[in-house]
């Protein structure tokens, strides 16, 4: 299989164009302290409450960057002082995290609150460096952010993900990373890889998760090829249950954004677990500079058309990616292997092309499910809750069929 770990924008629209010419220029200018630019955008009629895909407004960005003048200006122009981003943070949460006391005062005078309170410092559970046997580490593999090692922590085998210094040494990237990890550390589900904590270390960023001995679904498919329908459906149910937990997370749904076979791991008992949600966005920030607000994130081969087209998107982008993973499990690998992942995403986004579903490989119920999940209209895709119900019925039917086939062969 070819390399598929590409992240970043499609060739159709470059982020620079959006920054400089679209309404999102308001966000860019706010983050850069460009008062003239902010004034121009607002005079053009751009709403002071315009937000990016993480629901971060101009006021969040100016508060984060310490641009007091811009904060004053935005408040004068009617910006909502308590707008809430994807992590449940207000501009005041950001100003506090970055120690911009003057801005905190201004925001508080305007009625600003900080719902996450002291937690806005995001203390991820910290693990003392001396407790982790980094000297006896075994390399498992390398991803977009850095190497992953098998290490022992307090006598237990765990995975240590090390983050490249190019990301870890960038304060903004590190802050975003820690926010994603803080979100992850609150999650508990049998189909979600368990986050364990961040290793306390002054210069590096290392975090520990449970270790999944059987590797990724990508490795499994590469080794085994096509899965039998019952196994494929059982795996699909594992992924759907993990994803349903993320999508039903309160107070905000968690969108994975980069659901691929590489981000699904298997434990010793054969259960699949989803990992690395939310982190793909940071890879994109790393590649294109510190400020991004557009949606072209994740791996092209599994990318929903609306993400590729840089349109606004929601939870159903994960349902689209899920359909392609299920398709691969029945087929034994991705379709259109000869084409580059970006070309595949382009045809899906602009020509509505989809993988084929030959009847000798895909049971009718699976065909129906996949067609719904990779529907071009995001609103027409089913929720993971519905997908679970459908898959359970399909599983039951396949099990009955398997028993029936087995009995008849015994009788004969
Ligand atoms: N918790 C874990 N237990 C066991 N193996 C793991 C664990 N986390 C990651 N790995 C393995 O380590 C390797 C690198 O993983 P990593 O998540 O960094 O990158 P990736 O998922 O392959 O690519 P990307 O970073 O682009 O998503 C992969 O082979 C992956 O299967």
C-alpha cells in the first residue's frame, strides 16, 4: 500500500488565500494584532463573532496572543465575551492560560467568565520521568508526530509516544497538544485507547497510553488481507462503539477527524480500539505555520468530501471515514491503490466517485450500510448509534447463517 499519511489542504484552495481574502482574515488579523485589518474586516460586514472549525473566535485568538488593543476593539464591536470553543474554553480561559493579566481584567470587566476555571491550566496527569524505563525502550514505529516506543512504567508495559521537538518546542503547538491530551485523559471506554499521562520532562513531550500488542488495523489488513464477514462486522462494531462514545461525549462531541486503519489498534484479546483523535489538526498546524482555521485535515484516502473541499464539517466526517475502513476490511485493502490518495479524495469530492461493492464480496446489508455512510450529503449519513444497531442485526444474521451452514455440513 502506498504512503497515505498525508495531511493538509487540497490543491483547490490554499490556506493563504483564505487567510488573506476571505472573511477568515478577521481571525488572522486578530491573532496577529493587526488593528487596521480587524477594523477593515468588521467594516466590510464580517461578524465579530465569526469562528473557525474549533469554534474559536477572533476574541479567543486575540486573548491567547496577548493583543490587548484587539480585545478592546472586538468587545466594542460586539464580540461575545463568553464564546465557547471546542474545548469548552472562553477567551478568559485562554488569557489566563497564557498569563495575559491585563486582558483578563478587560474581559472580566465585560462580564467574562472562565467555565473551566483553574482547570484551564490543563494539568494532564504527570508521570515522573524516573518511573519510566526510557533507557530500555523498544521502538514500535514512527508516526507523523514522532516515534512510539514500548516501555515499562511501574512494571507494566505501556506505549510511549514521543513528540518531535519541532512540535514540542513551539509553545502554541505544545499548548494545543496538551489541550487535546487533557480531553483524551478524561475518556474511558473499552474501544478507546486509554491515555495514561504525560511524562514530566522539561524539554521533551512524551505521553503514555496503554500498549496494544497486536498493532494497527493497517498492519492486520496488510498481513491477512480480506477478513471473513463475521470478523469484519465484529471489528466494525468495535470501531463504531468507540466512535459513538466520542460523538456522544458531553458537553461537546469529539470529532476524530482522522479515522484511518492506522488509528485503530488491536489488543491481545482481538478487540479494536480507536486512538489519536484530534491530533491530526496539530500536524496540519505544524506543516503550515501557527494559525489555521480551515478544514483540510487528516488522511486523504479516508477524507470526507466536505473536508477536502474546505467546507464546514461535523461529526459525520468520521462516519464517511468509517465506511471506507469497513470497505477495506471486506476487500483486504484500499481500492484505487494505483491512484494517489489525493487524486482519490479529489474524485470523491468533485465527481462523487465511491469504491465498488461487488455482490460476491459484500452482503446486501453491508452494501446498504456503506452507501448510507459515505453519502455525499453529510446530513444523510447515519449516526454511529444507528450504525451499531444495524451492525448488530447484520452480525446476528451472519451468525445464524454460519451455524446453518455448519449444521447442514454435519448432517450430510
Ligand atoms: N498504544 C500503542 N500500542 C501499540 N502500538 C502502537 C500504539 N500507538 C501507536 N502504535 C504503533 O506505533 C506506530 C506509530 O504510530 P503513530 O500513531 O505515531 O503513527 P501512525 O498512526 O502510524 O501515523 P500517524 O501519526 O500519521 O497517524 C504504528 O505502527 C502504530 O501501530
